[in-house]
């Protein structure tokens, strides 16, 4: 599993692409490769991180615990994404938890490497800022969605998002299988409501299900629902 960062195609998708060959060699020499099983925590909310995590394979859910004890999934992080950048650069405890939703391979990069490169490579600093700005924009979109769209609209959006970003298997089911609880944490509702909506969508022919798996049966109907028709 351990490959050299210089040769890793994943870095093309994140801020590491702005590092020089020498800097990447330092990252490679100091990184630690980790394998995680579905359900395992990469880090927990409130933890002090000693470095960042680069996703080589698999998907993680980044979530925040609300005051009523319910998790809100803020976003999913997949292949090529770096997790924990903000907390490491700001030298704060992380405000999110990262849990594997599929088996994962991640590379842990110590924070000294990140800090030193930020000090000496302005291109890397700009790339990091760009990625943080993108995350902020996504967070803004989540807030607007939560306040302006119904739970059903948010659920329809979640299914289409998973299809667009992670694809379908040969039987037409979403490749990334989330639990009903995860879906409820994505859209911000009770698990019971989530189960009822999935059942209603299935009856109306919008989606199909097989055990935990969900497939999109009528994309147009889901889009109409999102657009308020």
C-alpha cells in the first residue's frame, strides 16, 4: 500500500500538488499509511490533531455533534481529499469527527511538514487557502439548503449527489451504501422520518431498494421535487 508521494496520483486532487519534488520526498519519508475498516474513527471532534490525513481509498463522513446529541453530517471526503487541514493550520482542536463509511486507506502527514512547507512555499499556501475556501463555500450551501429546502427535497438531493459523485453498481444501485441513520444525519431529520420518506419515494417509483441499498429509478421525478414541481 505504501507508495511514494512523488508518484501518488491522489496528490493531483489536493493542495499537495503545489509541493516541490524535495518537499514531497520529505512528506513521503515521514508519512504513515493507515488502513481503516468501515465504522472506524480517523479522528473525533475535539481532538488535537498532530497532522493531516490524505484519503487514498474509500470514503469518510465528516460530522458534528449538535447540542441535542444528534450527529449532523457536514460532508463526505473521498479519494484525493485532505482532512484536518484547518485544525492543524489554525492550531485548534478539530470541530468535526471523521468516520469511515467504507473500508479506507489514508496517509497521515505530520503537521511539522505542513507548517514548514507553508512557511517556505507560497504556492502551497495559496493551494491550501483555495481548498479551505471551497470547503467554506460548501458549508454555506449546506446552511442555505437546511433553511430553505424541505426534508424531502434534501433527501432527493442526497441521492442525486451520491449518484453523481460515487456512481452506481451494475444493478443500478448507488455504489456508496449509507445507513438510514447516516441519511437522516445528512439531511437533518429523525431516522424514523428518513425511513418514512424512503418508503414514500419507493412507492412513488422515484427510487428502488434492496436491503440497505438504494437505487435511483426516476431521476427526473427527483429533480422535479427538488425544483418544487
